[in-house]
C-alpha cells in the first residue's frame, strides 16, 4: 500500500476535528510529520476540494486568529460556523484554552 501524501494526511486529520473544536495549521503540520509546514497546511485548507466533509473552517492560526476562509462570506462566515458549533471566542480570536482539539504540539 502506498504511503499517503502529506496533503492527504492533513485532510484526514482535519476530518477528525470534532464540532466545537479547532486545530491550528501548525498542529496539523506536526501531526502529519512536517512540523515546519504550517503554511502548506494553510494552502491545503484554501484549496480543499472536499468541504464540508473536510472541515477547513476548523483550522486556525497558532494564536487563535481566523486568518482566512475561501468559502462564501470569508472570515465572517468562518466565525459564524465555528460559533454555531460551540467554539468559544475571546474577542476576535478562538479561545484555544477551551476550544483546542489537541494541546499544542
């Protein structure tokens, strides 16, 4: 069986993030074996061909900022989706102490 690509690993990990929680780009990169590839993870989320099955809106910056969303409505829509799923915010940022899927890697 062929080893899955980094991109496929990232998408598989993103599909594991439950409603009400988020992961950071860096966490997904590290979990997929490429800890310095957070920007690549951002690109993968931007070009996600399988939304909403692969919930790219549940991936945020390392400080909880909503740094982008290529779906309709942009970052405002991303925030609304996260809030509707129960993600906790502190101001404009996700409160990672409450809503982080995994502790920092």
